[in-house]
């Protein structure tokens, strides 16, 4: 390993600038994010929990996203997303298609 030490002879006058980039959430990251919003630990995501999850992902329309997610993913029509079965996968697919990004 080579370590370069800046001395008066090799000191750069220009500071190094890094740009923040945004990358799309992976499906695994989204799955973990949604699971973490099951605040009452009942294994289901309510509309309120979904709304907060979408807001935390950066959505300006958390309530709309939550309602659409329920429409698309709540296959048993009980008003919740079950985080232990295919409903969670459908929710993650929907959120992934929305293209949420995280700063890297």
C-alpha cells in the first residue's frame, strides 16, 4: 500500500470535490424498509404505516402511494399488506417501479 502525504512540494491548490449521486433502492433494501415500518409488530402494514414508509422513501404523495399500493398488493382485500407473503413482494415491485432513489 502506498500512502501519499501532502507536503509543500506536492500540495494541490484545488480541493478534491465529490459529487453526491443517487442510486435506485434495491428490492432487498425496499423490503427491509417496509418491514421496519411495521411499528406494532403485527406482521401487517396498515395504510398509516404505508403512508409513513412512502414518505420516508421520499414520496411527496405518501397517502396516494399507500392507497395505490394497497389496491395493487392487498390480494386478500383485508386492508393491510401482509409482510410475510406475496403481498410484500407485490408492494416492493410497485415501489421499485416508482424509482425511489437514495444518496450514495
